[in-house]
């Protein structure tokens, strides 16, 4: 978790919004409130870290609809659903579609805080992995076409001699490209290259 994370609260009931906002701020968390799903979407920023608490039943656009809209983005805040007793099956469905958890009204403050902390940890982890992957992809862009060709063969476990035969070049040329690949990708050994390949989805786990 970090100090830039925000708890986004979406509920059409002002008393509920204000109550949750007060609870979050009472323990030092930043909180922003929205009276509708559309109001939240109008300012949605994929780069804003935090988590989202939303009522499952709202006019115009429900919490489930909001979840569906956000799922169209690669990165979005983890979602916590607020639900009435009769909406528990809907909340379970939301979890199956990726929501972190749900809390029933009237909610227990400590339970809600525990779920919020869990959601913020998930968000921090996801954003950390996303930044790491972005860094790897940026490095990969600096490889030449020939180096990428060799990189893809290396992570398949093919030896330099075999790569040279397959590409009709000398083994020393492959060794030189391999050295450049290691330098550009900041890899110390074959294991590092394999991990990079897995992170980029080039190797099936």
C-alpha cells in the first residue's frame, strides 16, 4: 500500500457515502465519493491507485454494470460490493467475475476496513507487476529484429550451435547477438531470460 492510494466510494445514498468516507479518513486513508456509477466513470483514471467500493443496486447503472465497464480496461481498481441481504447471490456473481469481496448492509466497520486493506494490497501488487512488465517490454523494443529472433529461440531452450544452423549464420554471430540480448534485457543468465519470456507471455507456464 502507499500514500497515493484512494478509496473510491460509489453509492446513490448520501448518508452511506458520507459514512464510509468518514470511516476511511478516520484511519488516514484518502477517500472520494460519487453519487452514481457514471459520475465515477467520467473521472476514471486507470493510473489512479486505490480500490473501489460500490453499491450493487443503483439507478441507471448498477454496481455489476460498473464492474463490467471497468473490466474493459487492463488495469482498474479492485472492487468491493456493498449489498443488501437479498442481493447476496448477485454479490457472489460479482466475485466470480473478479470483485474482491462484498459486505452486507448494515456493514461492520472493522470487516469493511479489513476488506479495504486486502483490496489495496491487491492493487499495489497488480500495479507493481504492471510497471515491471512495462519495463521489460520497453527493453524488448530496443532489440533488433535479428536479436528478437535469437531471443525467441533461446527461451525455447535451443543451443547456440542449433540456432546458428537454423538461421544459417556462424555460431560466433549467434554468441554476439546473445551477448547483446543479455545486455539490453539486463539479464545475467539463461534463467533470467526465461523469466522475462514468461513475464511477456512468450512461454506457457
